[in-house]
C-alpha cells in the first residue's frame, strides 16, 4: 500500500459552506457545512480520482502564494 500526501485547499462560499479542492486532480472539488465534513468528502472524491488516474500522471502542485492587489475605488 502506497501513502500519498496531497495538498488540499479550503475556501468558503457566499453561503458559508466550506469548499475543498485537491489541485493534483482536475475537477477534484466538493463541499461541506463544516471543515471536517468537507475534508471527509474530499477524501472520498480523491479516492474516486485515484481509481481513474495513474499516480504518475498527477498534476504537480508547486505551492501556494499570496499576491497583493491594489483595487482602485
């Protein structure tokens, strides 16, 4: 059994739901009312993605950066 460590991005939407995404897979997104629920669901979605994807074909996650944008009033 091979262990994978995958990056997860968690955001909130306008309704307060937590959106979980895994950038290693195209279209790998889900949501939950709590962070724990979103993480549980993204684990399931990643499992489905792994059934359909060879681990050698995964996207390469480079990292997270934050940019400062100045917005004119």
